[in-house]
């Protein structure tokens, strides 16, 4: 006999000496092991896909929150500017009214100031209306920002849960 044939016989001999029941049990345990491995691979693939989807959603939501924050900051700044201008105009009108009421101004100058004051009052009313509109826009922007931040927080919690589930899965193996 040739040496390779001898080696083949030595490996085949234990298989040939096993009873058919033992071969069947070995085959069944191997099949069960392969089936278990296949299920584990499928579960890991699905978990990996879910994590990728969650991370993509997190990135997208982070961008939405950044845009909502920028919009809120713009509205807040604009409202602050309108409010400062309105307060300055109100102070100026009060100062002029005090000067008129004191009676220290010449009559001609007082009439000119009163005419100017009427124009400034109508301008103040317009600014007050602008301020109210601006405050409503700022409130809407703040509400949207809070909503988007809550969605971002939910996504972060989801990723944390997925991480813990994967950690448990890895520890169980």
C-alpha cells in the first residue's frame, strides 16, 4: 500500500467502525451547531443594520436640531433688536412728553415736537406690532427646537438600548 492510501484508511477506519446511530447523532449535533451559528449570524446582521439605521437617523436629526437652533437664535436676536429699539423709542417719547408738559419750550417748538411725537407714536405702534409678531415667531422657533431636541434625545436613547442589547448578546456567547 502507498502511504497516502494508508492515511486515508486510518482516518476512515473510525468512521466505518461507528454504528449508524452514533453517526446520525454526530451528524445531528453538527447540523444543530451549524443552524445555531447561522441564526447568530443573521441576528448580528440584523442588529448591525438596525444600528446603522439608528446612527444615520441620529446624524440627520442632529442636523435638524442644528438648523432649528440657528433659526431660533436668529429669531431671538431679531426680537431682541426690535425690543431694544421699541424701548429706546418709548423712552424718547416719554422724555419729549416730559419736556412738553414742563412748559419750558417755546410754543412754536412745542408744536413741532408734538407733530413729530405723533409720527413717532404711529411708528412705535408699528414697532410694537413687529415685536409681537417677532415674539410669536421666536416662540414657534423655540417650540420647534424643543420638539427636535426631544426627537434627538429619543434617538440617542434608542442607540443606547441597541448598544446594551448588543453588549448582552456578546456577553452571552
